[in-house]
C-alpha cells in the first residue's frame, strides 16, 4: 500500500486518509478499518487513481454517504473512493446538472427553493446523488428514475460516457450500475417540473415530520434493511412476526419501524448482520418468503457487495 500511497501523493490526486475506521463513513456507525480513503479532486484525478488501482490490482469501493451500506468489522484491504469533490451544480431552467458527490437532501431543498418540482421525495434520503442513482433511491411513489435525464459515468475502460435514462435500466431500488461492475457515476442531469416554492417546501416540511414520527431518526441506521416483496411491506411482515425490539449486542430492530435496524449503543457490524440473517430465516419459516436485503453488504466474504439471492 505504501507504493500506492506514494503514487497517489506524487500525482496529486487528492486528499487521503490512511487506516480510518469505516464507522466514521457510514450512517450505521459500524465497520472495520479501511487501508485507505481517497478523495479525487476531479474526473481526471479519478481516472489516474483508477489506473493506479488497476496497475496494483488492489480492490476498491466507491462510497457515497455510506447510508445504504453495511461493511463487516474486518479490515477492508483496499481503497475507499469518496467523490465529495464532485459537488458541482448548474441550473438551466428546469434542467439541473449535478455532481455525484452532491447531497441529495441539499439538492431537494435547493430545487424546491427555486420552484423546481419532482425531488420532494428525496428530501429525507441522506445519500449522495451518485448513491441515489446507483440505488434508484425513492419514496412516496417516486424515485430517481422519474427525474434523471441522463447519467455521466466512468466506464471500466476509463472512458467518460453518458447513459440515457432508458439505458440506466432503473427498477425498484435497482439500476444498470448495480449489475455492471466498474462503472462509476460522476454526475447526473435531472429534468424537473415547475411548482410553487411555498407549496413544494410545505410538502417537504410535512414529510420531514412524518419521517420523524415513523422512523427512528434519533439512532444510527441505514434506512430500510429489506426490499419490499411485490405487493407487500417488509416492515409489516417483520412486525407481524413480533420482532420489533429484537436485539443482538448493540443492534436492535426498531420499535418504531420494523424494517430499520438501529445502532442503540456500540453495535458491531456482526450484531447487525446477525439480526439480518435471523429475520431472513424467520421470514422463510413463517411466510415462505425470501426477504432480499436492500443494503449493500461489503467485505463479508461470500456476501460481498450484493447479497446472493
Ligand atoms: C434514515 C435513513 C432513511 C432512508 N430513507 C430512504 C428512502 O426513503 N428511500 C431510499 O431509497 N433510501 C433510503 N435510505 C437509504 C440511502 O440513503 C439511499 O439508498 C441512498 O441513495 C444511498 O446513497 P449514499 O450516497 O449514502 O450511498 P452509499 O450508501 O455510500 O452507497 C450505496 C451503493 O451505491 C454505490 N455508489 C455510491 N456512489 C456511487 C457512485 N458515484 N458511482 C457508483 N456507485 C456508487 C456504492 O458503491 C454502494 O454500492 C435511507 C437511509 C437512512 C439512513
């Protein structure tokens, strides 16, 4: 790793952090140490970084705000790439060009302020634009698919291309990026509608209150753990199994919202994973349903990145 760090520094790619705890980078506030975190300054620095990564054949992970990931407690023996510097934004009427590192909540508030409608659903989703595009984040019967015009990506062979909405293959919490390893979202163009600022801000305010009422926002979590099976709600299924309040170590199924696992103290990633596995097992026994995890499980060996289904 020393050679890699030297190259990254010599090539002036961006800030780095050596051996940080991933608990500082995830909203669950758990996870082991990573070898290195790099913050490339721009797209060309990212390309250079990827060349170094390819040359040394070291593993890497693109991390947004860490609000939908569960890293294991083990050492992540690779490089975490953070696109925080990709935070440019440009408004042309109802067309918004925004960098992958831009906060989704901030974007939603900024658009409402300008009388641009369509992103109210995103005002309580604590991710980045890149993470939201990757996950096709959504709420209130809307999602990124409804607002994205196109997405700029870095391809595995390090070319920058633009993928149209239809090419992004958006589906419920799914996108092209999840199924094509090595594609990195650099930014997106959104096409929004027009609305009245006060009405849009009112919707956002009401939804904020509703989230506070129904979600355990006072504890670290990563939002909904399981995808909703077709026509059903994962939270309701878990609640009906009387699993609210079920605890392993410092992790607990929220008593407010059964599809949230919260860190009530000093949870480990293993505590959270144990609850996930237990819920899945019980759902299979009780309903004969294979619950699918929405969150990305990273550095869990067999379960790396995407849970096997
Ligand atoms: C309190 C709370 C409420 C939530 N509510 C919702 C909700 O209502 N709806 C919803 O959909 N989600 C919700 N979430 C989950 C989460 O906020 C979203 O999935 C969000 O889009 C994740 O963005 P992120 O930047 O944090 O991504 P991360 O968690 O950092 O990463 C998620 C995945 O995206 C990939 N990724 C991130 N950036 C890029 C990039 N630039 N290029 C390629 N891949 C990338 C990562 O590699 C990873 O696989 C909630 C989470 C919390 C904590």
